[in-house]
C-alpha cells in the first residue's frame, strides 16, 4: 500500500517530536547537572589552589623573616659581646666578620660609621675604609632607629646588596655597626618559590622597586599596588589581574619587614588552573561523547518507534479492509444461501411438472406418438439435471450456513468427496485436475462437520488460487498416519507457484495474506489453524517456490465397535510415505 504524502509528513513530524522530546529529556538534565557540578568544582578548585599558593607564600615569608631576624640578631650579639672601642680596630672587626661568616656565609663585610657618616673602621673584600656615607639614603634612618634593614641598592660597590645596622653610643657620640648581606644568598630564598611553567616569586618595596631579581622581565606598571588593596591588613592577599594583552595573572602576596616589603608570587591563571582546564576539557569531551551516543540511540529508537507505529497503522488499516471484506464474504454467504433457497423452489416445480408430464405420456392417445421415446429421454434428462441442481444447492446451503459447533462422528473420505464436488466446477474452469487418493475403511473422527468443511475448502481454494493462471494438479490424500499414532493425516498438495520461505513462519497469522487487496482476507489459514488446534490436531506446511506447496492435517480418531485398527503399517507405500 503506497504511503500518502500526508501520512509521510505526519510520520516525519512524529519522528521529529520523539527525537526532540527524548534528546531534550536526556541531554538537558545531563547538561544542568554537569554545569552545576563543574561550577562547584571550579569554585572549590580555585579556593584549593589559592589556599595552597597562600600557604607556600606564607611559609617563604616566614623563612625570609627568619633570615632577616637571624642576621639582625647576629649583628646585635656581635655588638653586645664586644667593647665599642675594640670594634674601632680593623683587626678586631676582621675577627668578628670571620666569626659571623662561620655562622652564616651571607655576611659580606662589616663597618663602623660615626654620626657624621664617616666609616672609621672596615672589614671586608672591598676598599671602603674611610668612606663617607653622609649622603647615603640609609644613614638618617640608621641613626634614627636602634635597628634598621635597608632596601636593596647598588651603592659604591656597584653590586645589589642591602645592609643591616644597629646603633650604639660610645664616648657621648652615636655610632653605627653596619653589616652587608649577600644579595645572592637572599635572592635564593625567593627563587626557590617556582611552580609550574609560569609561577615565580619576587619582592617589591613601597616604591615598586624590585628587591630580588625576577626570572623574567616584568612591566612594573602592570603590577597591582598591594598596599592600596590591603585595607584589612590580611596576612595573605589574593588578586587576579588581567593585562591589556588579555593574559590573566594570579598574584599572591604577603608583607615583610614591617610592611616595607611585599613578597609576591605571580602565575598565569592558565598555568595555575591547568588541571581544572584539563578536567573541563575532559568533561566537555565526555558530554559530547554522551550526547552523540544519546542522539544516535535516539535516532535508532525513534525510527523504530515510528516504524512500529507506521506498521501498526498499516496493519490496522489493512485489518479494517479485511473486516470489510469479511463482511462482504458473510453477506455473499447469506446471499448464496438465499439464492440456493430460491433456486430450490423452481427446480422442485420443474421436477414435479416433469413427473406429471411423464404420467401424461402413459395415456393411450400419447403412447402411439412417434416421438414418445424422445419425450421420455427429455423427461429423464430433466429429472437428472433437477436432482443435480438440488444436490448442488444442498451442498451450497450446507457450506454457507453458520458453523455448527455440534460434534458428530464424521467419515473423512465422504467429507473430502463432498468438498471436492463443490470445487470441481471452479477447478475445471481453471484447467486444474483434482486427484484423490483416499484410504478405505478409515476410522471416524469426532468433529464438527461444518468446521471440517471450512478447513478443507480453505486449503483447496488456496491451491486453486495458486494455479488459476497456469493450471495444474491438486492431489488430496487421506490415510492413517505413521508419524502421529492415533491420527488420520489429510494431505493437500499442489504444483503451483509455491510460498517464499520468509513468509512461511507468518502464514497462520490472522489477517496475513500474500494475495492482492480485495482477493483475500488473511483469515482462512488462521481459522484452519484454530479449528485443527481446538480438536487436538496439527497442521503444517512445506513449500518450494515454483515447485508447489503441501499442507498436512493430522486429525485424532477414536475406535468404534464397527472398526478396529488391524491393518499393518506397511500398507502405506510410495507417495504416501513421503506425506507422513
């Protein structure tokens, strides 16, 4: 049945709706859950990274503070353990420097500076004896505080360094003990803070000048002002800063040296959150892969659903047509029964009139007629054809009436001959020869006569339909079965076009037919199967395309007083053996 354009559009729309609903109901929750999980994971991961970096910066800040405190304590201990006048002697100062370097190699030199800025004593590798520091930026601060740690500067030696000073009073004057700290030893403390590909640390002072050497060149203008941002005086300051070129950096800072310095750790967010990015990419890949699987399965599932709906609609439409055809057949059956009744009446009158004419021919005035023998022959022909019409209408009425559920002892061979007689005219019209091989003295079977008529008529009609174009032979066999003990087997064979092997498993399904629309209801074999199964029998089919088809029906029988199964099994020979 050709599918209409409207039906095709309807099924396409149904397919799209099913696809949309299933995909939406499957993917939308997955995406919502994934976004929710990723949002919480993203937040917790960033907090974890920031907390980890803050902990590292805090530990390095403590190490740097400890380093400065140790150096300041060492210088203070040196001052308090020696007499001031002795420190003014360079030899004694050299001895003290050696002691300090024994404790820590970070000390470069020592010097005693008076309140006018003159270095009166010096111990160290440079020629700085009697150097005047009255213009040095640190002198005023050193004289104003008992202890002082300077910023990193180049000074007279031309190398980056910073000094630690402690003030003491001797001879009613103020003096400064100055110790120079090795920059490389101090810078190493900060260089060790390296994470990933872009993470490193450095120290700035309030003016934004580097107090350590960063591993890469940094534009100072793009570094945040940490003192302005630290309004709450927190130990750890986390800042994300986006540069004009689009790069975003994480800055983690902690203040040193009474907030004069700040230890800064900097890393690109791409590098710091690389694990998060990989997890995000993996999640996206999983979602895409899951989405592809969902869409693929949905396509397959929706097509199957629509195909099943289309098949159900087709079967429903076909079933409606078959019901209509069945109704037509029922109407035709009732019409045939009515016609048979109507035919019986004129036929009976014709036979009766023929009998009356026969009586008239016995009168004397007609006995001498020269055509008397011709009259008698015609009357005999009228009687014969009348009985034939009566027999045909009787059989037609028997088949057309409703199924009689009453069970009687039935002679199988008599039933076969009766149905064959009904089908003989149609067979001759189609040039089909019906051959019967009926075993005599078969036991009776307890079945409904009308139901068995219907079974045999359906099988013979199917064979007739299979050979109506080219003619052929229908062979009907009845005998005792050797395969099923206690059964009579009826075989209906034809040499028609056969049945495809793919169709055979469905041949007994209701409303299944291979005939064109209008020529078959698809109910005949289904009804046969139901009747045979109801009485405890079996029916099967074997067929070869372009060779023919064979139906076998096994019917249980029972032994009566007039019949005993005393015949040997070897009576079944030749062709009959194959049918069992």
